[in-house]
């Protein structure tokens, strides 16, 4: 009997030791797994740290409004690089920036790639080539000139880069496939903007796009890690309503900016706001955006996609009148507004070009064949289809001391066809 009790005690002790050993092994495994994750996070952070440091310096320079500081920051990259173009455009947009970044393993090979952007869009994608951060592409909307681009990442490691001009119906598409952490070009094609066929069908993509809202985005400036879902919950629970100064004006230069019923991207769309100058009567911050309430009562717009106009900080174009050098580059800010001739006809420009003729939409009008003749700038206009070519002449200061625009197919004019600023 004693022998049996002794054997039972030994068996129980053995089971206890096995159980303890199993728990200890489990704890060691969990600690090892946690350590590995921390090591991975530390490694990827270090691998892309030079890129993150650059964007932090860009953000500080842009938000401070210090042009010389931004110029100095941009010396870190080649003036011909896409990164330079992205930052230079943001620096001239007149809006503040809030760069965020996220890591994602596009090809599931254990090595993360770096996304710069937010939960709604990707501004840039970087990958490691020979252990060095390398740019794939950037995406942005130029404040002048009409250049547009976008980046879309898919769950199977494919990436689509799209580039187009606002005045051109063609979109150039490039398809990449990330394999072993390196993006390889798979296909290039061109489609029409009004093409109803999906890009995925056009390029033969069978995967679905990454849901950017599910990624963990980190603020480059603050360094705090929160998922988009957590941010949305905090925004809802805390009812973000940060009021700031009111009664200022902003310039809208894009054609697809939505007017929302409430200051939220999820709120009902009331249509698209017209390009031009608009007055903001109230502001609030929500969902990572600064929203402005239109004084007209139409609704709210995201001010992140507008350019603020300050009375003591007018652009050179606005303060010094018609600028033919800028017009040649596609920047029509210096002739923005309405012009009328003696026949009662009117033409209207925004920063990107001609928008209205006699109060009606002008359609896509392309300016070509610019030539400076003395103090005047000559060119021709035509529709995006390449028809209806019409001469146009910009005169900063005529014999009567007034700025004027001559736009007519008649080569001889009695003056009735000359447009003057209203």
C-alpha cells in the first residue's frame, strides 16, 4: 500500500513538473514571439529612418511657411526626383501637411515596405533595395498645371501607378508586382478617363485593393501609433470640435472637391464645389481633416485640399498683375477671374486655365505654341480633341495702360474683341 502511494505521489509530481515545464515553455515561446515582433518593428523602423527623417523636416518647413527652410530640406534629394516634385508641390499649395506612415508586407516575404500617406490615400511607396530605401512612385495633384497621379496597392503584392492631366482624357497606367521586396514592372497601358471598364479588368488584376483604413498609421511628427479605427473611435467619443479663426478665404483649384452636409467624409455629399475663391465662416477638425464651413451656407469642405488666401500674403501673381512667365508654365493665377469685351462677351479663368465662356463651361481648352513677342505672350487654344484652334494674346500693359486678352479667330481687330479684366 505504501509502495502504491509512493508511486502515485511520484506520478503526480511528474505530471506537475511536466505541466510546469509546459507553462514555462509556453511563456518562453510567447516572450520569444513578442521579442521577435519588437525586433522586426525596430529593424524596419531603422531601415527606413532616413526617409522618415526627411519627411519630418519637410513637414516642419512647409507648416512653418518658411520657403528658405523648405529649399534647404529639399537639398537632401535630387531636384529631378519624384520625391522632390511631391514636396515642392505641397510647399506651393498653401496648405499645411500631416504626414503619416505605415508598414505593410506587400508580397508577404517577411520584409515590410513603407507607405507615406493616410487612411484614404497613398502619397508614396518605398521598398528596400540592397538594404537601402528606394522610391517606387509618389502620387499627388499639382496646384497648377493639372498634373494628377495615384497609387493603389493590392493584397497580392501588385501596385498600380496612374498618371494623367486634368485637361487630357487619357490616363497612363503602370502595373507592378512586388516580389522578394522588389517591384517589377508587369504591364503598361493607356485608358480614357470616361472608360467605364474597371482598371482591374484593364490590367488583369484579380486581387482586391488593400483597405488602408485597417493599417496602423503613425504620425511622422508625433510618433504615436494608432490604427485608423481607433482614431475614428476617439474622434466620435471625444466629438472633436476644435474651433479656429473665421472669416478667411480659400482658393479651390481641383474640380472634384465634395461639399459635405456635416464636417465628415462619411456625411452626405451635396455636390462638388466650383473652382475659385470661397469664404470660410467656421472651422473644425475631425477624422484627421480640417473642415471649413462655407459662408454661402452650402455646407462643409475639407480645407486640406484648398489653398488659404491671406491679405498680407498675396501671391506675386495676384499683387503684380498679369505674369506671362507664369502663364507659359500653365499657371494662370495672374489672370484669374472674369474678363469682358466691348461686344459683351466674357471669359473666365482659374489657376489652371480657361473655365467659362459667356458664363457657360468652356470644356477642356488646351493652350499651346506659347511665344513671347516683346511684352506680349501669344499662343493658340484648342479643344482637348485637337480642333477649333484659336489665337490668343496676353498683354500685361497696353498703350492705354490696361491689361488685356485678345482671343479671336480674326487676325484684324477693331478693338471690340479685346477682353479687359472686370
